[in-house]
């Protein structure tokens, strides 16, 4: 097996794929693992260097506006038609796609304990457990939220998702994503996004791994508009990292799995599909360190909307209404005067799936633990529990820094349907709604 990677646009090769990255969000990148592999001044030369094949991967229609047009040119050992074959239906396991109505759980505010790490051998494909689905995978609208539990690396197995892009949010253990564009390594507090159609495999780095996965059926994640915030803060473009070219020249049998139309298919190949020697374009996987997010907030009074914590957004056809927003609640200072500082009580047109990577979430200090999750569907009320309310109502309003915490939210305009796994896995907290029982009547018309 010949494994090569370039630590820069034109650089030396290495027998170990040590991840190298290029900086920027949505940039048009170019990278090659062998000098001269990338054509200059054209995309499809009559004869590509090194006997490579030129191939375009499009993430948008050809006629999409320039700002929304996504495509990359790949120069690979074999074209993707040679990474295809006679497909057979494959087992989906606990992976589900919208629309999914397999469990008719009454509407409620829901919360789950973290799943224990299983003892059996599970690769990424075997370890996905769908929690909720929303929208319709066949109309390219909506999303699904999953947990992943991985105890074994994918070996001689590869995968791509034709239904949507995937955001990995590790909570325990690091992952190494070997993609046809290059190698991405992520750890808890980092995320990675793999666009639809990109082939990859998932390997473990430091033992079993657990985390969250968002499958985005709709428009690709992009940076939100900052509006009056201006040109800086929130997630800055320079902190997003895209891998440099890396390839495998490996002629041994492998299996390629494809998720398409909510179903799984598999074909057998005599060689690795990770064979892109050079590429250029703006359609590529990337990673981001959530700890580089620069939060903004209230420095006078009142509590701003949680939209100020949006890292990435998947837009819909309605301006200002997201197919998905990816929102985080990181370390930050709380300084607002005469203000109830935790998230206020509210009902929302959006549906909110939350996870906790580490630490304590300030609105739910009890019961919401790292690796767990909660769901507050559209127009179901939610807010701080009794302990958080009492602390926020009576505490001294001096500057306080929230440290050692990282929570996140996948928020969508669609109602999220709970899967049978989410309802019956034993992780569902039957007493979650009891956290508001202690909020007694405090009204006194004689005391302002």
C-alpha cells in the first residue's frame, strides 16, 4: 500500500498520513500530494499527469449562483465509476431517515441519559443510533439527529451519504476521518463536516468513541450573517480547516456502503476509493474547533436571543428561517445587570435538540449530563429548572465566567419525530418534566 499526503500545496510525501490543513471557510482551495498532479489553467486536460483521471464532484446544480455554487475537481487513480458496481441492499441497523413514524410517543419535553459504551465490536456504520428525524429526505429538506457509538475502526470499508452532509460532534474519544480529499482528525470540542457524496472511513484514535451526528438533508451548512455585529466574532472563517490532498494506492478488496433515499446499499470493490492525488475547488470536508468561537453577549442588561451563538446554519427558501442552525453555549462571561441571566422561559417555532459535550449547562445543572440529550419540540414550553431559577433570581449579579462547559443545539424549523430507539432504549428520563414541579406560584397582587 502506498499512502501519500502533502503538508502544503506542493510538498513532500509521508508514509504516515499526518493531517495537514488549509485555512478558510468556503474558499477555493488547491492541493496536490504529488508535484505537478494538479493541472494549471484548465480543469480537464487531454491527458492528466501521472495517468490520473479528472472528475468533477458537484454539491450544487451547475447553474447555481456563483456564491452558492459548490464543486471540486478531483484527479484520481480511478474514476468513481470504478468505485461503483452492482449494489445490494444492506442492513440499516438503527439508522433512520425522515419521514419516520415508527413510534407514536405523546408530545412532551424529553431528555435522555448518555448511552453506555457497548462491549461488542461496532464500526461507525454499525454504531449509529438515530434519535430524531425531521422533514423528508426525498425532498432534501430537514435533518436527522443521531448518536454514534464506535468500538472498532472501519477496515476495508468505506461509505458515502447521498442523502445529506454529516456533522460529527465528538463527546468522548477522538476520530480520524480518512476522506478522499484528505485526512481529518477531531477530538471533543471539535466538529467535522463531510459533504454529501464524499467517500470516507472512520477510524479510532485513542479507544472507543461516542458522540453526536447531524445529518443535514437541506442546504449546505454555511456561516450565518453577522448583521449589526459586523465583520468579526462568532465563528471566524480563518478557523475552519480543510485537509490537504492524500491518497491510497491500495489494490485489496473493500466494501463501499452508500446511503441513498433513506436506504443503505453495498458493493464490493477490488481497490480503495481513497485515491485522489490532487484536487481544487470549494466543495470539500472541513473541521472547526469550537473553542475558537468568539461569543458576543449582553454587556448592559437583558438576555439576548440564543441566535447569537450560531456557528453554522443550513438555510431554507425562507429568509431568516433555518433548515438547521448549529448553536453552541461555550465558556463566556455573564455581566448583565438587573437581568435573569440563564435562558428565559419560552416557546419556540423551532425544534431544539440539545447535547452536552462536557461540563454543566447553566439552565439545567441537574440531570443533563455529558453524552446525554434533550428535545424541546416546536411550541412546547421549556426553560430553567427550579434550582437554576432560584440561583439566578437571588444570586449576586457580579461578573461571573462560565468555565469548563460546552453545550450545543441542532435547531430546525421542522418538528422532530422520536425514533423507536430513542423511546425504548432505556435512556429516556421519565421524570424529566418533574424538574419544573418546584416552580410554585409566586404572585402577590399586594407586593410589587
